[in-house]
């Protein structure tokens, strides 16, 4: 499994959501099932709304896991994805218990001090589990 930490230069939480939308769009266009793991229900609903509006010229077919677990892009928290071997975009502060279900994981990190500290811990946890996480500057 490929694990990447996409590092944003800002500390604005909205930039993480926008980056998640862009990555979901790119992966969906490449034919990969996408599961976006939100930190909580409020963030999941914000992502749902943003996926409708972040790009006026394109549409990302998506849904909340509770509404349609088979959607090309699914937003959830700790649910098991209906489609395996896709992309997990993890916005949750902890590693997913469902890692084995995915072929690729992207963690989106911004410059918020608390999030940076959690991300460093997650980076170590991935290594301890035998993965070789990569850092990608955005």
C-alpha cells in the first residue's frame, strides 16, 4: 500500500477540504474508488456540500456512506468501504482501522500546530506497521 502525506503551506482548515475535493476528483477520473474519511459528521457534511460546488465546470459523483455506500466517492468516518483497493483520503486525526481495504492512503496536513503533531505521530505509526510513508509538498 502506498501512503502519502500531502503537506499544505497554510493553516486554514478549509484548504484541507478543498485539497480533499481536488484529490477525490483526480482519483475518480482515474477510475479509482475513493473513500474520504472525515474527522466527524460535521466535517463530512461540509465535504459533501463542497464537492457539489468547488468546481463549477465539473461534477464529482459522491455521497455520504449512510446514503449510498456504492457511490464512486464516498464520505464516511469509520465505516467499511463497499469497494476495496481504492484510495483513502484521511482527514481524521487517527489512522483508519480499515487500512487493509485500500491500495493507497493520502493524509492531508496543514500547518495547524495540533494537526502537525498528530500527523507526525501518524507518520511514525505507519512506519511501525511496515509502510514507507512519503511526504509531498503542495
